[in-house]
C-alpha cells in the first residue's frame, strides 16, 4: 500500500495543462493523485511577475482574490520534489490553508507562497486563476537567476 503524506493545492504552473504539470506525473518523482478542484477560503494576491512571467502567491492573506486551483494528494517523495521545484524554504515558503472543494466541503492543504516580496508587486493585476498565455508566457530560464532577482519586477 502506497503511503500518501500530504495534500497540496497548486494554483500556477503545476496545474493540469500548465508548463510544470509534468512534475506531478513523472513516476520517478513519486506519486500524486488528483483529488479535485478547489478555491482558497482566504483571499490572497496572485500576480505574474518578473521577465520570466512566474505566478506568485503573495503572503498577504485577506488581500486579492480567492484563488482557484487543483488539489493533489502526494507521497513523501513527490512532496520532496515539489519542495525542490519551489526551492523551499529558501525561495517559496509553504503553509497549510483551508481549501474549499468542488463538493462544498473543505480540507487543509499545503500551498506555496512568497513571504518576502517588493510592495510594488501588489500593484500588479491580481488574478483569481493563473493560465500560461502566449501574451505572458512562462519561462523556465529563471533557473539560472539569483533568487532575489525572481521577486524583482524587471
């Protein structure tokens, strides 16, 4: 029996159809099981920033919108790989939040967010749902950047 260790709420490039969803489907990363769609019970600012068009969930609860995303149950190996992708705890932080499910229930899920960000990021358009678009394409080239450059708006 496979032991699942955590529920994770994804709102950006990890969602189905988005550029990093393959992290959740690679068997060598561990196991992830889609549980459904959900929305944060608390509002957060979700913005797209930097020249790499990275979606950022800013740690400013109560501001912004209720964020739409997907809920996955993951095993320890996958959770570790997600921490690696998000460069937790050096870049993104994570915390448990209440997520409203499609079936009108709620569950506690981990989500990744940015705690230290320039205030000017709050003036960007605040989204309720992220989608990679040709007008604002996500770029994986950020891997060669310094972490502090990734929260600066170039």
